[in-house]
């Protein structure tokens, strides 16, 4: 699968602006800060024509061969006035 992943990354290199590995998580609330857990293993920032186009680009991503694996695609927009 590593070879397939490298090929996918190469094929989609123009849309990927940043990739990283998830790490320890903290949850901050009005009650303070505590340790937390999430399912993020890897993340990538991508640029695409639309949210739907970004999601379609991941439809054949090699890690989806792993049973019960998923990829979440979240739209990120700039905050106004910043």
C-alpha cells in the first residue's frame, strides 16, 4: 500500500499545500483544559475548485482499502476581518 500511497500523493501533488501527523490533543472549555482523544492520524490541507471536488479527489485514496477507515474532508474558509 505504501507504493500506492506515494503514487496517489504524486498524482495529487498540485492540490496538496501541507501534510502533517496528528499528535496529542487538549480540549479547552470554560471549565479548563484536559487531555482529549481524536481519530486524526494524518492531515492534509488541499486546494480544490470546491468542497465536493476535494472530497472526490480522495475517493480512491489507498488507505481506504483498510476496513473501516475513513477520510473526512472539511472546508476551511478564512475568517473575515483577519
